[in-house]
C-alpha cells in the first residue's frame, strides 16, 4: 500500500487524491478476494425446494413427486433430506416440464418467433434512486425465471460491474468495456466485450472510467457529422447478439447526457426509478421534460420517431409506514395513473446489508438473516420482477 504522509500545510493536491484512489483500489481488491475465497470470483448458492417451486410455478408436492417417479434428476440433498438446486439444475427441470408438463409453453417464457428483443433502460436524473439495485435484481430474477438476459453497465462509475465481482479499474484498465463497442474509432463488436457471469443465463457488459470519454467524443463526432451517430450506435451493436437474448437491461448514468440518450434510442421500454419524496419527484419531472425535448432533437437527426412499448415508473426505497412517503406515492399514482407500477421496491435492511458485500437477496444465504426480514425483501423484489415480466409478455402480445 502506498501510505503517503500528506502535508496539510502545503495543501492537498491532485497527486494526493490519486494516492487516495490507489490505496482504496488496492484495499477493495484485497477485500473482494477475501470475500470470494477460494475462487476469488463470485459464485451462486443453491436454492431450496420452496424457492424452486416458486420459480417454476409448480407446487412443492409436484416437485417432490417428480423426483420420486424419476422424471426429475436427483440433486444435492443435505443430511436432513432437503433438496437444493443450482441455477443450471433449475433450468434443466424447466426443460423437462416444457416437454412433459401441461401448458408446456408457460415453462419457456422467453422470445418466440416474431418477438423482438426487449431492451429496457433503467433511468433517473438523480443518484440514489436505486437504479443499479433494481437493475441487478431484475436481471437475476429473470435469469432464474428462464429468460436469457444481458445487462449493460452504461454508467462510468461502474457500480453494476463491481456488483458482478469485477474490479473495473484493474481488470478493464486497458479495455474490454461497453466503451469499446460504442467508440467512434477502432470500434469492436459487442460480443467481444460480453462477459459470462457466475449466474446461469445472465451475461453482462462492463463499464469503466473510459466510458466518460464517450460524452466528449460524441460532441466532436456530431461536429464532423460522423456516422453512425450516437443515437444509432447501441442499437446497431445489439443487432449482432440479439438472437442470443430475450431481455437486455441497461443501467444508465444519473444524468441525461449522450450515454443515456444512446440507451433511450436503443430501448423498447423504460423503467424510471423514483423515491417517493417531493425533491425526487421534482427532479424526475425535470428529467422527463428535458428527455422529451432532447429526444425530439434526436428524432430529427435520425429521421425516425423514437418510441417505446412501455414506460413504467418504479417507486423505490419505499417505507409503507412512512406517512409522507405514502402520500407522495399516492400523488404519483393519481397523476401518472397506470404508468406507476403497483409493486414498489421496499427499503429493506436485507437489500442494503446484502449490498455491503456486493450481493443481492438472491445470492445471500437466507439463514444469515432474520427470516421475516429476508422474506419481506424477497416478496418485494419478486413482486416488482413479476409485474414487469407481465408487461414484457404483453409487449410480445401474450397474456
């Protein structure tokens, strides 16, 4: 570690700030390796029979009987006789149900012939609205439900990338991020920067600080009329891999710059996160107004309308016992009517405690939490995921 004595009488300069960053990076890297020993990479736990039954939408007795009659393969069993399943084994059971169960199509919820790739941008003008938290929980929920999911980290701060166990300032210092697939010179195919993750059926494209260069480069590219323009670059990049996925989720930066506009132009749906407070709602209102005006300018530049299958508002960090929050949530619903999701994402100690170790409520060991606390968190994120899933299915003309 580079322990420097800072001379306060001389002031703190840029080199000192750089030293702070180096020390933090080294320490975080050590902590990440300790947390994920011996693999030094994140891995996913096994899931209980109750969790698997909920994911497959079958009863636990059906699950048990299928194992007894031999139509389901055997899985890991603990010393009490309880079965536990890996994400891949859950997917194998889904395949069996798709071949032998009633309503077989319901076990394969992904795209069918004629369905377009659903690209959903998670956006807000303001930090702290749980964009990254919502993005990763939705991505993992849909992967566990059987969808083929790709997540894009479009925020130079790379919080989502870190959530997946990567250290962007170390592992992607020389490239390998979404920036490489969007930049105006030496652009690479999107497939070159897609990372397989520890989560079955869930891939991701990382971000890094170099992504901030896209803002300046785009302004210069517009001045020299470089083609394709920013509003088409992500959509074109996704065309290469769209056959491999059902859903793409994009974690956007907390401002309406060229990165967010690039995502909006490539999206089929928007999920706007909002904390139910007056200042947050006022900020969101400004974001929507600015987005409307800016997208109109984008439409003129590309010669087509930018439309979405849906725009949904997700109330986050919600505390039902908080009177002012409840009032503001009701206010939002009265103004935006059916656009506000029925299910909010609750403020939960389980979600925040899991986040302290770069995990979600799907990854943590439930036994490490008070049962009521983890169940409340899971009920909340599952409810949000299931409601948005229904919206996606409706966009495909189903349900």
